C-alpha cells in the first residue's frame, strides 16, 4: 500500500468530515500504524481511525489523516490536491 493510494481518503475526510475506508485497505494498512512515504520530498505518514457508525447506511465511518513525520503537523490540503 502506498501513500498515493490513500490520498483520496484524506481528501474525502477533509471535505465531508468522514469517509468509508474499504476493508481491504484497512487490513493492508493496519490503521493506527499507518503507511510512511514521501510527498514532494517530505516524509509523511497516512493513518486512519474509527469515527462512529452510520445508522442510516449501516456502515462504519472513518477519518483518514496525513501528517509530516518530522513535526507531526497535518499536510495542507492544497499540497495533497496538487499531487492528485
């Protein structure tokens, strides 16, 4: 699993407040451990965590995060958008 394959989940979380992370991705990433990679020469880590359950849709909600490894600060959405 690569950082680029998780960027769409991060964008959806920032746009809508939560997202659904497919079960195959959840098994490959192991959520809280995340996936490390580089984005424009900076080391970043993508993680996700459970957010709650959607009663109407019957599924679970997740929040995906993308942070710099060195500082722990979130990667700006504009930077993510320029890579996609």
